[in-house]
């Protein structure tokens, strides 16, 4: 049974930081491309950051320089370090694990609220 379990969300003030974690089970984690997506109320789910099995990363333009995605294959966990948070970063953040086109798994999401 595949599970992706996110944690680390919460309420933070503008300019603050949070680190999201996504613990995977039931998959060969090290060969999966992992990613974080966000979905704000009334909007579509969008890509935030990805990291390949080899460690290459991509970021949405809106988070470049503020967010960092990383992975620990031994712990089967992917992280999203979020710094200099803005009001517009408020969303539900979802973890994604993908292997080619055959396998695509999602976590249940974790809420991040940036508010003063």
C-alpha cells in the first residue's frame, strides 16, 4: 500500500519559515521523482517544486530563491524548506511521487497559512 504522509504545515507570519516533510512508504522511493504542489481556495493545483531521483530540482518562478526542495532516500522523505513566506503562499500543499507515466501518487495535503 502506497502512502505519502505530509507534515509540518501550520500558521506562520509573513516573512517566517516552515519546513514541510513527506514520508513515503510502499514505493521504491529512491527511483521516484518527488514534488510539492499547492492549491489555494478556488484555484487549480499547481507545481511548486520537484526533485528527480538524481537530485535535480525545479521551482515555480514565484518561489525561486525562497523555497528549497530536498530528499533523504534513506529516510524515504522529501522536504520543502519555505523561507520568507508571503501571504500568497497560503494553500494546501500536496506531496507527489511519480515514476514515469505509470505511477503517480499523492499525499493527503497539509495546510499552510501565512497571516499576520
